[in-house]
């Protein structure tokens, strides 16, 4: 009952005019970002960071979170109408949504995607409220040793699960950790890797790095893509955007299973919404009595991944707020925003700042309802946005990005750093190096270093402290299993089987 009363009080705050406007602005931007293939929620949130610094923390985070889960809704529009995933999490929706659109059922596919996104978000938010306080209360027991082991596990999980090439992932992670060490050592007071530049004494500004890598970097990569102006949008009517009762009855299992899968996968560091949609689609196909329809226009193939990706976006907020662990690029940028606003995400956030946490959760509920109405009303406009020529769109975005970088500290040096990291983000994309581990290393590297040193100081230099504490040992064993089990599986798989000998009668 206490959790319910906290949620209701948070909702009463979230309906304030300034918070409603922030949520509305965030979901509107998220819808647009989800549609445009050149951008993603991480890039959009990185670009927004300089803007939100002057606002109340709740207003700022309501807008950033709205951008995140709004992009999950918007990505389905062009996936269904044009066969172009505006956001990577919408790729599985395209498999059945686009065939439905080409067969004259675009409205049916869009209506189910909107309904599934709403259901997925609602189920995830109910689970969010049910487990988030337990997460926070459990995490309060974490000391320096436990937090260090948790950081190691999160970084390894994100690096291993977030890309195809683990070696490249760990190179990216090492680069991020090294960049996080630039500046003044907080414990010893000595300078490290500043190259004699006074501007680097406080290290690299996280916002500048994030905007460079995800803002400028993705724009530079998108310049290689062809214009989409010759594509034709399938026709549909406004009435057809409302889900059919028959489809809801057919897809109710897919909606529930997809939502639960999205929530569970979304909590895991490094898995992300895209992974959740793959699992949900596979589960839906396995449950179906006619799996041969999948990929040819099965409405269940739209319902399951759309429920999963929206559920995953809300679930990703749990480790961010309760443990201070971002599990994806988007939540990593959001964590940077929290720190810049003077808030420390982690176990104590729910106890020290309930006036922030519960109204923020309240904005999630309001944003989920807003998105249903806005997506239905704005679908024609959202579909038309993809036809904006890159020669007009990208210069406008670049101007906003560069101004945003300059406005952080009114520094031309920051603009140079942002451009340099923009080129680095472009090279990462071209060379197939994941950028997420680098960003997580930049954020969590200094925290990991401090945790290790504080744990060793408390144990008088004895490293066995990480193995003597049960929670720390369990987390380290889980991290070790992440590497040992796949290697053991490969060895067993390669072991030649004994040739069978024919028995003579």
C-alpha cells in the first residue's frame, strides 16, 4: 500500500503544467527521432543535455525519458509503412508489418503496433513499481567491494552482449576507461594524461563526448545513406489506425509474453530493447499454431516485438535509478544528465529523493497515454518526415549540436573536442567498433577505480575482500561464467565424436 500511495502522490505532481509540457515535448521529439533513420534516442538525448541543464531536474528528466520511450513508438511507423526501421528496436516489427502494409493493411499493422506499445509500457510500469523499491532496498547493502564487483559485471555484460565482436568491444571499453582517467586524481590529487592542457584538468566533459560520438558521429555515418525520396507510402485511413477487437483477442498471449520478455531483458545490462524484440518475436512464432505465416504478414509478429521494445525501455530505468548502472547507450547518456543535474543515481536515490523518483515514474504513465493519442494523430506527419532531404536536415542538426556544445561552458575548446569525438564516432561505426562500451567506460571507469581503491583501503590492501563477501563473490562468479561457459561449449562442440563400429552378427 505504501508503494501505491507513493505512486499516486507522484502522479499528482506529474500532472503539473511544467511537467506535462516537459513530458509532451519529450515524447514528441522521441516520435520524430524514432522515425528518422539517421538518428536514435541516444543521439537525441545527448543533443538535449546542454538544453536541460537550466531546468528543474524533474522537468529535465521527464523530457529525456519521454524522448527515449517515444522513440520506441515512432520507430514502428516507417518500419511498417516503408520497410525502413527508424530505430534498431523496430527491425523485427518490419518483418510482418511491412508485408501487411503492402497488402493494403497498413492501418491494421499501425493500430496493433500502437496498442502493443501501450500494453507493453503499461505492464512494464506495473512491474517497475512492484520491484523498483525492492531493488533499491537490496542495493543499500552494497559496500565498496559489492559495488566494484557489480561495476565489473555490468561493464563485461554490456561489452560481451552488446556487439558481435567481443575483442573490439573490450578495446572500446579500455579506451573509455582511459578517457575517464584524464584529469586530476581525486584521491591522490595528481594530474593524469592532460598533456599540459589546463582545459583537461577536470577531465573530458561527458556531454561533449556523448554529443560528439552519438550526435555528430551518427550524422557523419548517415551521410553515406541514399535519399529515401523515391519511396511511396502505403495508403490507410484514420479509422483503420484503431486496433481491431479480433486482433486483440488473437494477440493477447503475444502481448503479455512480449511485455514480460521485454521487461526481463530490459533490466539486464547490455541486452537492450533490440534483443528483447528478437526473443519476443521468436517466442510468438513458437506459440503460434501457424508459424509459417510469420514473415508474410502475421499481426502477432507486430504485437510481440512492439510490446517488448516499449517494455524494455521502461525496464532499463530500473538498474539506472536503483543501482546507478546504465545498461545501454541511451541510459548511459541519461545517467550523465542525472549527474550533471546534481543527482546521484543509486540505492539511496529512492530514500533521499522520493520527491524526484515517484513524480518521474508518474510522468512515465502520463507519457505512455500521451503517446497513444499522439501516434494516432501524427502518423501521416511522422511518415512524411522521412522524406526530408539530408542536405536540409543534417546542416540544421549540426548547427544545433555545435551550439549545444559551445553553450555548456562557452568554450571553443569544447567544440574542438566535440568534433574530434564526432570523427571518432564515425570511425567506430565504419570499423564496426561498438561505441557503447567506450561511453560506459568513461562514466563508470572513475567510479570503478574509486570503488577498488576504497575497498582496498578499508581492507588494508587485502584483495581477498572481493572474494570474502558473498554478494561480491557471486557477482564475480557470474562475470566469470560469462566467459567460461561459451568457451566450454565451443570446446565440447568441436570434440570429435567416436566413429561407430558395425557389429558383426
